[in-house]
């Protein structure tokens, strides 16, 4: 299992319609085959300047690779993520034995 996570800050003002529209647009990722346990998260720690997070799981590397190249993911990254995200950190985890 691979847990794919990303924390990020948007270019939009906090609480704005543009912020809400971005978060709603991310729902397209839920329907990509292989995506499991998708969550949209609000970051609450004062220890960093990120605002939100996405977390999802994949059964294996093949499912993760399929997601990364899926047209809906690619379109979201190109059309929404790149122009609207100011800063991000992506981390992918596998469980230790």
C-alpha cells in the first residue's frame, strides 16, 4: 500500500470563493480508478505555513502509476494545481516491515 499525501497553500485568499472552487474541483480525483481513502484536509498546526492537505491510498505501485498518468489527474495538475498552488510538499509513504 502507498499513502500519497500533499500539503499546500493556495494563491487565493483564505475563505474565498476561488479557494472553495479549487477544493471542490479536486473531487475529480476521487473517481480515478485505484484511488482509495481520499481525504481533503485543513491544516491546523502553527508550525508551518501550509493550509490544506490531500491524502489518498493506493493498493500498489501500479495503481499509483495509473493515477499519476490518468487524464483527469493530469488535467487537474495542469489546469488547477500549477496556476493556483503557491507552495506544496508531497510525501509518499509505504509501511515499514
